[in-house]
């Protein structure tokens, strides 16, 4: 059977057409991309459902969510002190480092807002 390997791909394509999404995660068994079908994770190559410890994940994301206001506060405070440092800094190298750091902090802040949004 030369086209044996096509089967999971066809199946995967079919599932994607029906609204499944492909995750960045790969199957722990075979390394194929995992598909998310509604709330189920599925590997087309192994033809089986991937069991994730969803309760742990939920607990984790809940914990993260409760931390969000504090994280945001910390980031804002860091940005404020960074701003003060940048204001008094005149060395171009230092300013570059500080500006990079500021961008990172702003990105982190932006991500936090996105997490909170859903
Ligand atoms: Zn698999």
C-alpha cells in the first residue's frame, strides 16, 4: 500500500474542512500535528483522541487569570520606573537596552490584556 501515508493527511484535510483547527502541539505518540475538534484533541495518524489533563490546565489558567491584575500592576510599575531611568540616561548603548526592555514590557502588558479579553 503506497498511499497508506496519505490516509491521515486526507482525514486531517477533511476534518479541517469541517472546522477543526490545527494546533501547534504535536501528538506525543507519532509527532503529527494535533487537531482540535470542538473541545476534543484528535490525532489523525493514530486515529485517536489525545487526552490532556484538562482539569490541570483549567486550574492553571484560572490561577494565571487571578494573577493578571497583579502582573499588570507590576508591569506598569516597572514601565514607570523604566521611564524615569530612560529620562536620566544619556548613553546610547544603555538607551538601546532600556528601549528594548520597554518594548518587551509593553508586549507583555499587551499579551496580558489579550488573555483577559477571552
Ligand atoms: Zn499520533
